[in-house]
C-alpha cells in the first residue's frame, strides 16, 4: 500500500512540475511577445488560465 502511494506521489509530482514549467513558459512568452515584439499571441492567455486551473 505504501509503495503504491509513493509511486502515485512521484507521478503526480512530475505532472505538476511539468504543468508549472508550461505555465511559466506560456506567461513568459506572452510578456516577451507583448512588450518586445509588440504583437501579443492570442493563445497564451487562455493556455495560462487553463494551466493555472489544472495546477489548482
């Protein structure tokens, strides 16, 4: 039972780390494209919002 809990904890930890990295990348790209290129991407705000909801 404890082994299953450890494996599940490791999997969930990996998933959350991946989602957080994607969230930081999307928000960073949104800031860079808005202020450096003066052409904001239309998809980054929605992706960041969904990732924030999934991370909780």
